């Protein structure tokens, strides 16, 4: 289903009873060239770029529930590339650039609002760290600007100037911003489906076919499906599925929460991150404040989150913006994120033949969806690991060549 | 929210504690014969079960003592708290 003034008029005249589905709800076939496990943003983007860039015909995306219902629908929708190390910077900057063109690429409005993202420094030590970050971004070729306190207050007049967290400086990435997360999943799904990708929902992978260090397909609750290559993009549940292929990974799963306030008139037109209070927030087009904070304290697969974290995040936000104390939180939820020791993703092949990993994004997978899809599609189609993701190979945990982005990951891991 | 029974101080709120991750990890050795892969697995590879997890906790805001805990990662139920050095308890299927 594609949308235009003509389809809108036609459906208005027929009482909006005849809108078609956006993508085809496919049934599983016995064999595919590539099976992608996980119908979130990364899985759908991988399928789309496999079909679009590499002409791969026979692709399935298997999703155990509904597409975009996992972390793609649970994140705080921030897109940015203010990373520290050259490897991450190149990868995430590529992703931001793909996001900038994604609405026209997919013919689907993903509502990318490049309102900037400002990281705050509250103390001299924060300022030194932030200056280092500013230098790193500049060296990596990612445009950024250094803001003096008055410039920060101009962007956020409600900031508590006389409070416990005074502002010494701000670092702005002007091209960062927010994207409508559901639209990313739906846009990629529709575009992939149009190119012949089978998107199969309610299809849970329960095991693998093959053996002897090799997979030749997957077992699902809807039968066995053989596959030339299998790509895992299941975020927090990667350990669970990889375990069925006999693969142990350097991942621990945690709950990460987010909150939405009741909608109010426009009061906040940027994205702010304060590492000291451990809080970041932005305002949606509907007017709700979207608030995020640190991980819950211990490994968990419970998609609900912990009240102490709610309290900590809300307290941190109110230190910065006391005016928000009268707002009610409308919703609170948690997603399960796959945290890796160096806070960088694991991308590419693994010791099990024909099995490919797209995981370890931890708290920041949403911003990487287009780049993750693009580079994994290249890797799956050509058999050559895409140059941008070579540093993110699983074997860095053997060689010791970690890419430590603990600070630039934004929130505490 | 967890109410954790510190074996030294009694039941306290979870905010007093720090989770130290998977317990019962043995350092491989002697160091000059440990292969890179084995050392990497020791440092980074972790059990990440959806179910019972045996983990170390520190009563950071209390007695500063470490102890072990068998905790479920979906329900967060704490089944057993036991001393550092003790083997992991057996927890039956379906429990």
C-alpha cells in the first residue's frame, strides 16, 4: 500500500474501509537464500538492502511477535553520531547520513527532525571531558559546536540556572535529532516487501539445522526452514538464540527504561543529555517529553523495569528542569538490551559457519539501523565483511582490540 | 524492586547493593600457557541465561561484603543467597 492524495481521496469517499496492508504478511517457504532472525529495524533494513543493493531474491525475515515490537518500538528515537573513536564515528556518521535521505529512499516519512543534541558539562571535570569529545568529533570530521552557558540557556530557557547542576558548557551536534521509530520499521518493511522479501510474523526460531560448527537453516514453531545464510538481529535475546547454535557470546542482557510524559505545548526544541544526572530528554511532535536514563542495576529479561531507576531518572530531570515537576508520566516501559563490555556492537561472521551476528548495540541500536542493515547486507551478499564493520568483529574479544565507547555510549553501562 | 537479605545485615533495599555479574568464574592458568581465546572468554564471555542466574553481589551501602545469589532473570525471584566460595545450588526444573 502506497499513499498519495489520490489514495487518500479514494479511501475517504469509500469510508476508509478499503485501506490495504502496507506489506504482505508472508507464509514461510521451505528454503531461502538468507534468513534474518528478528523483525526489528536492523533485520528489516538488512533485508531491504540485500534486495535493493545486492539483488538477492530469496530472503525471509522471521519475527517471533510483530515487526518493530521489540527495541525498535521501545527506544527514545534519538539519532546521533557524537562518538569518540574513529571506527565508531565512521559507522554512526554513515548511519546518520543514511537517515537523512531515508524518507525519500523509502518514500515513507520517517519524520527525522534534526534539532540538534546538546551534551552538558556541569563541572570543570565534565568540561574537560566534553572538550576532549569536541576535539575527537572534530578530528573525526563530524560537525559539532561548543556552546557557552548563555547559548545553552537560549536553547533551553527552562533550565534551572541556580540549581545543583550549573552549566559550564554544552557540546552540540546540530545534525542529531529524533526519528519516528515505528516509521523506520514500517518503511523498511514495506520497501522490503515490495522487493519480494518474505516478512513472517509470529514465527519464533527454536533451534538451528546443521551441526559440526555449521548452520544450514532454522527450526521454527512453524516448521523447518533451510537457509544459505542466517543473520541474527535480535538485540537483547542474542545470547538465547546463539546458545542454540552452541555459541557463547560476551553479552549480558539488561533492562533499559524509557518514559513519556503527558503532552504539553512546545517547551523544548532540542535533545539534551546530562551525563552527570544520567538523564536525556526530548519533546515529541505530539508534545510529550521522552525521557531516558541509565540501565537497571542487574541482568534481566523482564521487559518492565525497576522503580528505583524511575525515581533516579525523574529526580535527575527535575534537578535540571524543575518546571516539569507538575507533569505526569503517562507511560513507562523497558526493553532488553545486549550490553557488551566495550559498549560497541558485534557485527559480521562468527565461528559458526553461515551464521552472522548483528548484536551488542546495547543501549544505542536505533541510531545504527540504516548502517547496520547496509553493512550486514553487504557482508551477507558478498561474503566480504564491509570495511566499516571490520573493527566490530567478534574476535576483538580474543585479540583485545576493543573499541571502548563507554563514555560516548551516552548513558552509563 | 528487590528486598535482598544480606547474610550479614539482614533484609535491605536493593539500592544498597551492587550486582557484580556472573559468579563462579575460574581464572585460567598458569598465565603463560593460557591461549588468547581462553583468556578472552575468561574476561568477556558470560552466561546470560533467561532463567536462574548465579551472580555476585556487594552490599556497597552496608557491610561492604560480597556474597552469591541465585536469582531468576525474568521474575527477579531470589531463590538462595550463599557465601562466596560455596558451589552454586541446584535448582530443579520448573521451579
